[in-house]
C-alpha cells in the first residue's frame, strides 16, 4: 500500500533516462508522482502488486504480473528509461533466484540476466534454449515459464528492473511533501499463524506501525531494528520478514 498523487504531464521518450509509472484515464496517460516507491516494490520478484491511495482517481490496486488496475477501468504501464537494467529470476524451490547467481544448493547457471535480456529483446516470441549440467532447458518468454526438457518440470520466470534508488528529482524531497495521510498498517505473523497489527500507540518499549511505515518510506528495500522487552528485532523490508536477533526466529510481515 502507498500514498501517491497523479499529475498531468507529457512523457518524452527521447529525453527520458529514468522510468516513469503512469495510469490511463479517459484515453489519457497521467504520470504517477513519487513513483520510485512503486518501482521499489516492482523490482522484487516475489511481489505481485501493490495499492496506491489518495490519488485523484481514488485508491488504485496494481497487478504487476498482468500490468493492469484491479477492479477499475484504468490502464497502468511503466515507461522504460534508457538507464534500465533488467534482472531475470526463476522460482526455484521456495525462493526466487536470479539467473547466474548461486541457488540454495550452491549451483549456478552459465546463463545470466544479460544473456536472457538480449534474446528477449531480439525476439520475445522465440523460446530461449540452454543447458545446465548437460540438462536441456527452454524458456518461453510469452508464458514466462522455464521448462526442464528432460523431466518436464516447469518453473515460473520473472523479469524485473534493478532498483537504482530514488529518482534524482525526489531524493531531496522532505517527508512532508509526500502528502501522507491514513497510513498503512504493518502486521506480523504470530505463533498461531494469524496476522497481528504492530502497536498503534507510541510506547517506550515497542515500535508502532507508523514508526515502521516512516522508515519504509525512507528506505523501501532497507531494514530497521527495534527493541521489545529483552529482545532486539530486525525488520527486512526487501524480504518482508522480522527476525528476533536474540533467538534467530523469523516471522513474516506485511503492509496493508
């Protein structure tokens, strides 16, 4: 979830070095202001969408995989920038792994994101074939699936931009200019498996949902630490998890 705003601006592809997220209303594309927050989430292969609040068009829920706005007759798109760097991921076991990087078993492929991106740009309709440990694989760019030709196993593939940080025109913006109101609620999974809200009231012995949100807006892919009782905790916004630094116990967190 996220607060943002929309303005009426022309987009010049020839001069644009950075990405721009837009929504279409009444046949006109409008720029989303402070869209680096959307970009930060979109760059994470495990994130399938997010919600933007307090826009001139109301709340907007974006589906990253289908690139559409859920439940509204609006369009959404990400206009590419000349400085874009694309990373290709494969869903291996229980996590997303970038091509060319070692997976949980310590194995890596000779095929990396640059190779996949080159073939993708040359012909998106033509499958890309490669081998790993003499095993043949095929990636279908239209279905975004990887096929193990020998076993028939299929895995999801995703293409996401490398997040380069805040845009040059938003780096120095003070928090007050982000027009934040009705802030999102942060939650963690309890021992019972149910979601629980972070405290809504400030206390000397805990962190509030607003505290977490403030830190998240400053560093969407960063982390923060806090203490509760005798324990110290770390929140990892990229992995969306909470770690008890003392015991090592990890819990999922979410932003709604």
